[in-house]
C-alpha cells in the first residue's frame, strides 16, 4: 500500500512543488519552525521523501522557487535546500564518518533494553516526545524542529546513545538519509560542530507547537559528546566515463529516480533496469515508497524504451549481467550514488561485472560536482558559494 501523505510518483512531487513554490518566501521564513501537528497545514514543503530519492532534484526545486521569488526573498528556503546538498557533500568528503556511525551503532548495547523500547514505542511519559515517537512510526515523517527536539531529548534527557536514536530514525523515516540523518544527530550531540550542542527546552517546544506540548523535566544542560579525531578530508571521487555514444544499459537505483539527465544523448541507451533493493533500505516506509517509485520510473521510461524496461528486486552482479547481455551492450550507465549502502553495493557490483567485460559509468550531476567540493568546513563558508553557483547555473 502506498503512503497517503506521500504518493510515490514524480507527478505528486511536481504537484506539491507547484502548490508550495508561492509560499517559499516570507511565509516559509516566518513559519517554517512551527509544527502545528501532523494533520495541520505546514509552512514546510514536506518534499523531503521526493528529494531524498531524487524524484525531483534540489536544482528543480530551487529553480521553481526562484522563478517566483527573488533570491533575497527565498533565501531561507534556498539555504535549507542547500543544507541537504551540504550534508551530502560533507559526508562524501569523509566517508569514514558513515562507517564510524555504523560501527558505533552495532557495538552499542544497553544494560537497560527497556529504556530503548520505551523511547521507541512512546512510553517515556515525556509530553510531546511520546507523541512524536508514535507519529514517526505511523507516518514516516517528522517536522525538522521536531527532529531536533526529539534527538535532543533522546540524548540529553533520556541519556540514550545517539547512534541508536539515529538508527531509530533511519528505520522509520521515508526520507531516511545517511548524510542528513547521521550528521544532524551528530550536530545535536555536539560531535559535528565540536562542543556545540542543541538543547530542547520546554518554552521553545510550547511556542513552536502552538501550546500543544510543554514537556516538564527536560535536561537543563547539554554537554557535548566527544570522539576520536576524524580522518582527513578526501577529494570528491574522480570519475572516468566511456564514450557517451557507446550503447548502454541505463541502471536506475533508489538514490536517483529521475534519470532524464542520463538520457540527453538519447540514442545510446538501449534498455533500462530499475532497482530499489529492499535490503539496502532500512525500514518498511522507505521500502514501500521506493518500490512504488521504481514502478513510476519504469512507466515513464517505457514511453521511449517500450518493453526494454525491467524492474528488478535485487542490486546484484548477475541481474545486471543478464540485463546488459539481453540488451546486447557491455556498458552500464548510472547516476552517481553518494555514500551509503547503495554506493557500497554498486562498487562491489561494478568490480564484479568488470570480470565479464562490462563497465559501469557512474555519472554525477553537475549540481553535486559544483557544490560538494565546498563542504570542507562548516555551512557558513559553504553558503558563501551559493549565489555564484546559482548564477553560473542560470538560476538567478
Ligand atoms: C535529527 C535530525 C535527523 C534528520 N534526518 C533526516 C533524514 O534522514 N533525511 C532527510 O532528508 N532529512 C533529515 N533531516 C533534515 C530535515 O529535518 C528534513 O529534511 C526536513 O524536515 C524535511 O521536511 P520538509 O521537506 O518539509 O523540509 P523543508 O523545510 O520544506 O525544506 C525543503 C528541503 O530542504 C532540505 N532541508 C531542510 N532542512 C534541512 C536540514 N536541517 N538538513 C538537511 N536538509 C534540510 C530537505 O531536503 C527538505 O526537503 C534531519 C534533521 C534532524 C534534526
């Protein structure tokens, strides 16, 4: 069954964008921090499930918003979208932080397993927190401010390990994302900007939930967690590509489900395979969304490729070898997969299919290529580059 709040199609994403774009200026800037509840209208776009799988892209979103507002008027919104790009770039330059999160999560065990179950099931007795735990499980989505409060209460009031909280989010968010999720939890915990934590307070929660919640007994201080130094920044991965005229199979993964930028040469794509492998997704909400979105991509691709479009359930070498051989090609083209399980699997598959003489071209979007290398430090130096890059791309 598909999700009532987030129909998993590009059409639905575009419809939501059309509805939201006129509100991306002053209304967003003034009201985006307010969460009036899951059933109430929101000043936020609620586009993240679509952006996460790139059913629509950051660039399309920024372009649509800037066709209705000046950059100055929509500055706040554009910056929020660029937070997503920034986190992606930051992790891309430091993939070991993702590996470190996974290792920390896997070796963390709790003497009191019940405390973890109570937090996840919404049985802590903390007003708001319990409601949000249930909201997350039921809807697969939480407002940004709620995510901040929730993470802060998890770490500083309940004193639960941050990595288990990040894992709880990954298992339930439809937009579950290695970069945005891990780095936001690290930021709340005081690991991301060393020493700077985020403390949720009763007053702030009461104000921005319009009085729906005013939890008592929250931690009054938030001492930053610490960790071993991070590894040095690596450059954005260099890519080698074959001649674009070489006939190819198009591979669409759930990391980028709007492959039109790979079809511009058009004639070299002979067939397409779409894979949203459930083993590479964390929770049922994301799995259901990605599986339906895969059917949506397939339907769109069939317009040009007819019956040469297949949807596969597993991202593995044999599936791709069979698909490439059926299409009579020895080249596969796919959108670049950023740090995360799909990238890891794709790297293994790329090596495995090479032994059969098939090469995989990973193609990165220009948006990422332009922005990611600037994610070397904090968001503030990164954001200095935004106007210039938007100008270069003809968006302002
Ligand atoms: C603890 C925590 C965990 C999070 N986990 C995720 C996650 O797994 N996946 C995810 O996509 N986002 C995550 N976020 C970021 C943010 O909360 C969501 O992207 C946002 O709430 C999505 O709602 P929206 O589309 O209505 O946002 P809007 O306010 O309408 O913003 C538009 C878009 O900008 C981007 N954006 C906005 N705020 C942020 C932000 N703080 N960080 C990064 N991108 C942002 C998103 O792509 C969003 O769709 C997390 C934030 C926190 C504090």
